[in-house]
C-alpha cells in the first residue's frame, strides 16, 4: 500500500495494488475508486482532501490478528 498527498492539487491517493486500472467510479463528493478488470479496488482518490481530512496528520498502523 502506498499513500501519497499532492499538495499542489490537494489530492490524497491511496494505492492498494499495482494492478491495471480499467475503471474509475465517482462514489461521492470528491471521492473516487479505481478498479481492475475483476472489479477489485486498486486505489482510492480523495480530491480536495484538506477539506475532508487532516492531511498533515496521516498515519498507518499494522495490527496483527
């Protein structure tokens, strides 16, 4: 998984895999998902991210089962 924030466009991109993207769906205000040929999520895009989340305080934590 790769999380990137593009300050110049205020866009947050979360890549879950490197599979080929074949479709992009607008699923809500400023939220898009990109899907592979099997309908599995490849990435999540949050446009105008600063309006929705605190992009200066992003974190990731692995919690083992």
